[in-house]
C-alpha cells in the first residue's frame, strides 16, 4: 500500500474537506478523533496526552495543559446535577462527561402546549443552552481570520429527537399514528426556531453546517420511513435549503441503523452523511454511497475497537477506506473515544486513521 507523507501544519483542512465532499480530489481523507470528556477521569491524563502528542496529524494544535487540568463538562453531562434546558427538558446522567437522557418531558401532556410551555427565543438560545450570539459571532470571525476550520451545527437532536424530548418517545409515535393536529403546530414552531439559527450560520460563512440527530436503533430506525417522510423530511428539506442555496456543505450525523432512511436524507439535501460502520455494514455503505454521496464514517465503538486486537482495528479501517474512498474523494473518518476502550486499542485507531488518511 502506497502511503503519502505531508506536513499536517501546512495543509488547508477546510479546503481539503470541501474537496472530499465535492469529489474534487482531496489531498488526504479528512479525519476527526474526539476524546469524550468522561475519558479524562477514567484514564490517566498523561497517557492520553502522550497519545495526542504522538499523533500530530489528528491533533495538530495540541498543547499539553497543566497537570491539574480537567474539562468543564457540558451542562447536559454532569453527574448529580440535573439540567433543565431552554426547551424545558430535564437531562440526567450517571457519569460526568457522558451526555444524559431527558427524564422530564415538558409536553408529556398536551395541556401545557401554549400555556405553561412556550418555545424559547432564538435570539437568546440555541435550544439546548442560553447563547450570546454577538459573542459567538466574534468567535466565528476570529476563527475565519486565523484560517482554522469553522464547522457550524444545530444542537444534536434538533427536530425528531427534540420532539421525543418534549413529548416522550411513545407519546410522539402515537401522535404521528393518530395524526394529532397539535403535533403539526409544534413541528412548525420548532422549525421556525431552528431556521433562525440556520440563517445565522449561513450568514457566518462557515465551512459546513451540521444537522445532527440520532434516528437509528441497533436494528432499523427509531421512526418508520413513512412517518419520517410525512412528519420530519419536509422540515429537514426546508432547514437545509438555505445552506444548499449558499453552497455550504450539509452534514448529517445519525447513530444506529438508518439504511431505510438513507434515500430520504439525501433527498432532503444531505451531502455528507455521518453513519456508523458496522451497524449499517461497510459493504452496504459502499454500495449505496461510494462515488455519489460523501460518507463521514463513524468507526465502530461497540465491538472491534473495545474488544478486538490492534491488528483487527487496523484491518477494519483499512477495509473501510479501500471499499468507500475514491481518488476523487467521498470519504471522511471519525472516531469517538469513550471509557472502556483499552489504551492500546485507542492508539491502534489513531495509528490507522493517520496511516490510511493518505491512502487515496
């Protein structure tokens, strides 16, 4: 296998990402390795820092912090501190750093709709947190001036999952089956809220806009395709249109098996589909997307990377690159490290991502 070498500090990552998305012959496969906040109290910090220093391509801007450094966990990921977001949803987690689940649904009873519950002001909130948009815009301007990537995204769970969090999953499924009139009113309010944020992102001149939310289970989607097409797809299409019209790459992340929703997602406007490898099948992903839609492949976190050998991890990533990448582009790689993965396996993922990112 021929491996190219290059200076990871001299490349324009934003430009290379766009080339990969648009099948314009990128110089390398874009990669993203994310260390979850919970890892910092499950592993020795020095061990993680050593790995980051050894992998300059994955972490080109890393500077080792002081030994007493610890990440400030997001409000939705703080053990023993339930958090109620601007939508009125209360999040609970059992481990600092691991995003919690919504345990209190403000619209579990429709009687609260329009009375005790109202949608937050998009001038002051992104739906998950309160936001000073003026400060955010200053940060975006500085990012662009520095030449660094600027990838904007809606909160994870902006539409379908937001409806689940507001109503509760079972209630929402019954609403859809029963064609509850209030549901369409709620979707309309939610879409109007989200659209204001999308417009900010478009105006910012970002390198991409993400529309992340999980739609899949271990087998099959959380929502039947016909209900997705009826209730969710129209909103997706309208929310993605401003980015599409501005020529900004549209990214969509979903965990789980989303094979039966894939066509709907692409038809909505998705250009980069962040999809999990093994639950959907690398062969299926290659057959459906190779050479047509850019895949941001979410490398396995369920079986091979936590329980396999470094050699099996290398084979997994090598096989995915061989089957999905083309000389013109169409593949990005991402991995999320969570507690429970042996450090030697984390290193194997890093090694393989760097090794095969240049195999195009």
